[in-house]
C-alpha cells in the first residue's frame, strides 16, 4: 500500500483538499468550545528542521499535543543529517520509529528524496519551491470570512518564491483566478506557471494586478537564505509595497493576507497589515487548525 505524502497541493485532489479545509473549520470550533478530541493518541510526529520557524514548529507541535500525540523537534544539530548521513538513510530509520514526519528544508529535492524512502507520510513544512501548509491556512481563512473561494480573484504581489508557487497551485486546485505581480527578474518558475494555464496572469504592475481583487497577499522580499540580497532586493522591489493606495484599487470587501514574519514598511505598510482588511492573525492561527485537519486526514 502506497503512502500518501503532502509535499505540494498537487499531491491531493481538489475534493480531498476541500474536505481538509472544511474539517479545519470544524476542528477550530471544537477547540474553541474546549472539546477534548484525541484521534492521534500515542502517535508521534517527527519535525525535521533545517530552516528555523516560529509558526511551523508551534502549530505542528501544538496540534499533535491537542490530538493526544507527541512531537519531536529535530534540528541538524540533533541528528546525523547534520553530520552527513544520507537523506534516504535518515528517512528509512526515522520512518520506522515515527508515525508521520514534517520536514522544513531548503531544496525541495531533499523533501522529495526523504518521502521516497519514508514508510510514513511526509509533510512539507516549507521548501524553497513550495509552502503548501500555508496555503491550507490561507484558504481556510478566506472561507471563514467570505465563503467559497472558487471563481474569486486573488492578487499575489512580491517575489516569485515558494509562496507564489503555492498560490499558483492553489489556483488550480481551488479554482480561483490569480494575478501575480513581480518585478522583472523575480518571476515564478516557468513550468509551474505554464501548468496553471489561463488561471494565472503574470504582470510587473502591482496596481493593475490589485484592481478589483477579492484577496491581496504578499510575502517578504528576501526569504531565509537570501539575506545577502536584501539591499539589492529593496531596490528591485521598489513600488511593490502593499499600500493603502494599492488596497483601495481592490474590491471594497477585499482581504489582506501575509504568511509572516512581516517587514512593515517594505512589502506592506503598517496601516495595511494592522488595518481592518487584514486577517493575518486569523491566518497565522489557522496554521494550527489546517495542519490538524491534514494530520487527521493522513493518519486516520
């Protein structure tokens, strides 16, 4: 029997993803009511981190505890991965002891190789190419505030990075229209873009992309590992800040999202991220609930 992994949104079909989003909303309400629900009693999640994180670690670890299970944090300092052990060997060993593994790393190929040799589900907690768990939380947040996202217009402004790639895949899986605005030279992967067909429009004009949009989302201009490019990127991304003027071009009821951490004054104005259209705090919390729904789906 093959193991179901979650490395990109394309690993599950649209019906399964919709089921996870709906279940995430149910689990959130159960948690708010104080209901004890422990479907993963005595199950263990291994969390392999090569990239540090606040939201990814806390949400997965909290989710397993709330589900009655446990989570083990593994950094390169804690494992033989940091001392040169082959990824496939680590996958073989860890998957014989754990029930599910989350990996947060740089190269997406590492996550794919780990999954290839794992006997248990592997979840992508972030790679340089994709951040699918964040998109589960984003879509859950939209559904909470506005209902079905099908047919809506989403605008992503910023770097053609892992968040951008995951938004492109989300447009395919959740059937919404996506406008991507990036500076020249920072466009998303051409193959990922081409696979989305006419669902995605690419432009270098953020104001045109935002016009009439139902949702505006952005991300930092320099991701982890790109710190040495920060100064150059600030110059290259000039004009791509999500400002009040830009949000005014979007639909009157448009929402603003950001996967966090945010650099106020760079990719977004403080008045926007802290303003009435921003749902970033619900979005951040929903990492917990969406990932609980994902864990339940993969393990039960």
